[in-house]
């Protein structure tokens, strides 16, 4: 999976942990919270991990009666640091984003070679589905954690997961270990992006936020040029293992300074009495509290249920009997059953709900999240195996294939700052988002016509740029639509929900791509290969290096089969595009300048 298929500024966001029972006042118990035009009882909101805790619109966000510890500590830090520290922090966050983006490019370029090393090239989508689902779902938990514990504690935890994932990839001796490592890495990567975005939200007014969000996508420009070169150099001169090992060290080195800045300023805030004391719980009381607060049962049910539902499409050619295999049938039965149990658990029995159902009563939040998810479903239908397609059907090198794919991210990164400036001065989010519609229509329509092995690379790059421009507009504007609708205490949960929709959309796209690839490519190879090579069809299918080394009629057959696969995947992706546009249409016509005036300002922020 290429990790930069679209400006992942999320993302892949999660609901607030809800008010801890011990901190709930009688007044809050009797309150009624309103979201837009919908009214929700306080009892429902207290149970709901996605409670918006929304006061009347004319009440300042700064004066909210309740803020969770992580949010309160973030506000305390902004009250004591200097303007120089503010901008230094932006710079350090930018450095972390740059390294993470570079790692994403290197990891995406090396992934086909890692799976091929174990003869399982077709399992790219399988490892991606599991990691994407878990990465998206667990952001809901991560958002709760950083609202309870703090931003930097969360950042340190995500860096730990990324580091462990990289070490496991460096040492893996089979595809199962690699898949587990990919899950660790992807959860850390998505969580890191979420925490960076939430931290930037803590440090900015709503009006200026998209400028920093847009600027924070510009590391993609740096990684566009450096990532493929680094991957190619390691692949040719060392091996993929050392690439992962090197980035494990680099990631720790670049995140340590930003963690230090926040620790120092939190102590400064504590010394002047701005940070409240943590509740004194015993170890077992804390375990019980967090098991309930983070809804571990809900997390397990939705992750396993969604994975079991989507994985069979990619696993069918790797189990005896194919679709008749009892294991696959069981997965199809258990997946929906667990999702049904998850719904019942959340609605009736969960003390603190994992899924923010109350958010979905607001059409802007629902529309923004749906837009993001549908966009990723559309892109990942064809992007999942696009890197392999370029290297085989178009005979591109690791570097050139990466440049072609990453032209999507490059165009997104360049446009991002301008989108932020446009929102700052117009205040409009919905109509800026609608500006992405022509790019979406043009880009997706032309994909069907030009996704063939005979198409020139220049045309493929232009198509990537068009899709990249549309994805940048939709990704940034949908995030802003969510943040403009929720209060500060709910920014992390709101972004987490936004990211969850993106992850589910990506997983659906990957499942479709994996289903097409693993079910049809072997038969296409058998159809096109000359008779003397048909016996090698499965060997060819499982190893990209064998495909690249083929010549003559065998290579022509492989290219034709690849072309057929990509054409089908592109058609599948195009089917989602109209729904992206419909989702945007349902947003409220928000003016972020007015929202900023109504909420006021907390601390020394941009």
C-alpha cells in the first residue's frame, strides 16, 4: 500500500472519552446539549464517547465548564509559552511530519519487495486491509487517550509503535511477521498524524488552522524526491531490512525535541497553578477505569468484525478450496455477526460508548466524514497495486514508479497552503470544497480511458495530479468542516471519526482491489501466457521480481494481464466518485471567521 495516496492529514480521529463519571457534576447531569438543530439528552451524551459537549453557540469555547485533562493541559501550555516557543514548536512538528512522510514513501516503495521475498506479492492488499482497519478504528481510542493523558504522552506512544514496527520489519523472516509489523507501523503512523493535527489545532485559531494544516502537507514535496531515492539506494546497495532499521533510529531522534518542549512548558504551567492535579487512583482502579473509558470490548468487536468481513477477498487464493474453504465461510459469517454484536453493545450496554453515534446526527459532520471515506475508497481501488503495475507493465524503476505515484501527493502538498489561505480570507468551507469537483470528475473519467500499458507516463502523471488536486481540496475542507462544528474538547474525537471513515473507505478500496487482483489475475495470466509458460503462472503471480525479469511473449502476457486488472480497478474506483460530490453538498454553509468570533481565543496561539 502506498501510504501517501492522498493527503493523509488526519488521517486517518476519535470521540472524546465522554465525561469521566467521577468528574460529572449534578448540573451537567441535568443539562441538555444541542448539536446544530438536533437535541440530545445529557444522559445519552455522558454514555457517548462522541459527546459534543456543545454549549449554546454564543458561549465562548474558552469558558466551557468541563475539559478533560489532556485538553486542559494543552490550553495551559499555550498560556505560558512565548511566541518564539510557539513558532519553534511549529517547526519541530514540521520536522516530525517530514520524517514520517519520508518513511511512508520508503515503506510504500519497499513493500512489494518484502512480500515478494516470501513469494506472497498478492498479499499486499491483505496486510494493508488489517492495518488500515485497525489504524482507523484505534484512532478513536487514541483520541480518547490524548484527551485524558495528554498530547505528548500520545505522541511518545505512537513513536514507540512505529519504532517497534520498523524493527519487526527489519528482522522479519516470514510474511506473517511482516503483516504484524505493518499493523504496528500503520497504527503508529496514523496515530502520529492525528496527534500532530490535534496539536496544531490546539495552537491555532480556526480561521488560520488550515494554513498550518496545508503547510504541514508540504513535507510530501521533500519526500517526493528523497523517499524513492532512499528506497532504491537501500534496495540496490544494502537491503530493505537496513532501510527500516535506519528509520527506527531517525524517528526517535526527531521526535525527542518536541516532546521535551512540551514537558518543559507543562512544568512551567504547573508551577503557576494552571495544571490541575491528577486523580489519585490505585493501579487496579486505573486499569478498571481505562478499560471502561476506552471501551476495550467495543474496540475488539469492531476491529475483528470489520477485518473478518473484508479479508476473504484477498485470502481466497491462499487457502485450500478457495471460496469453498470453511475458514473463509466462517469469516463471512462471523464478521457481520460481530459487527451486529458491536452495535448492540454500543447502543445498550457500553458504559462509555466507543463509537460517537451522536456525531452522526449532524449532517455536516456526517457529510464531511462520508466525503473523506468515499474519496479514499475511490482512490485505493486502483492505488493498492498501482506501484506494481507501473514497475511491471510500464517497466519503471523503483524511483520512477514512486515519482509517478507520488505526483498525486505532490500536487496535494503544493495546493494545501493555498486552500488554507483561501479559507482564511473567504471563511467559506463548503464552496471551497466544491471547487474540487471539476478535478474529481475530470481525473476519474480520464482514468478509465488511459489506464493501459500503452499510455505514456506523462499522461499518467497528469491524471495523478488531477486526482491529487481534488483529494487535497476534499481532505482539508472536510477536516475543517468537522472542526468548525465541534468544540475544542471534541477536536480530537472529531478528527478521529473523520479518520475512521477514511480508514474504512481505504479498507473497502483495498478489499475490492485485492478481490480483483487475487481472483482474476491468475486466470488472466493463464489466458495470455504461451502454452509452455502456463505451468509457471502461479510463480509469476506471486513474485514481482519474476514478473520484471520476464521477456518476449511471457512479458507481453504479463503486461496484458496487468492492464486488464488496472482497468477493472479504475472502473470500480470511478463508481465512488459521484457520491463524494453528493456528500459535500450536504454540508452546512459554515463561515469560520464568524465561528472564531463566537468562540473566543485561548492562550498564545496563531
